[in-house]
C-alpha cells in the first residue's frame, strides 16, 4: 500500500490525471489539519478553492493549477521540495517553493518577506499568491478564527493589499475580484466596529 500518494508517478503530460493526483496528494498530506475558522473545516478545502479560483478566472494552465493545489504542502506538512519534483516536475515544485514561507522566521518577518518577495515571483507563483489571498480574505471576512478581533481582521486585509501590490499586472480579472472582496470586507468590518462601539458587548472576544 502506498503511504504517500502520488510519489510513485512522475508527471504524465495528462493534465486531468495530474490535477487529480495533486488533489489526492494534498488531501493526504493535509489530512489531519483543519482551518482556523469557526467550523474547523478540513484544510484541503483551501488549496482546492485556490485552484478553483484560478480556473474560474480563465487560468487553466496546469502548472499554476497544480501549484495552487500543492502550495501549502512544503510549508505546512513534512513534504519536501524533492518529493514534489519527483511527483509533479521541476516547474510545479519551483512554484510551490516560491510561495513557501520560511517557518524558522518569526511571523512578522515572514509577512514582511512576502511583501518584499511578491514583485520577484514568477507569473505562475503570482497567480497562486493572488488566489491564496482571495481565499484567505474571504475566510477572514466571512468565517474568521473565533478569537480574531475586528481590528486584527482589518489589519490582515490591509497587509494582503501590500502583498497584492507586488503581484499586480498578472491577471486583471483576478485582481478585480480581489479588490472587490477587499473593499466589501473593509466596509463590513467598519460597520461591525461601529456597531460594537454603539452597543458594547462585555462578552465579545475582541
């Protein structure tokens, strides 16, 4: 029995099969992980949503789609870059490497490095980064971690806009979707903050 799905196969020049292999691989690697939303939804929902976001905006090239599905495997699981090379090829592995944070650094340093690195990413990596941020801000707006205050959610949204500044000029439709969600989210959080000021709740997590 294979305990590491996908590692037995090199890329097969069959995009559908490779996408299915990547989904199976990512599902296995993230199998014990949950998102930080209130529902504690399965983590695999996130990379699949990122890939779907790309496809819905006309990005159907196999490398960025595979990169989106696999983009958190090195950062958040025990997957290695060499494993991705063997299973999905150098191009896909490189995209994942480009969008992977160095977990040995502090959270604040990692965030700053994302801002600094964004303009230097390849087009495929920028696409993955944009899709990732679209999915993340959507979650932070509509289904945030339980203990995140309105201020923390706003700060996160504004930080993603700094990362996005370095990714612009990649896909106009994707960027327009990000801008629309960001603006709507900021307005929603502002309204939420005003309501809390007018109707303070001593039991609020914020």
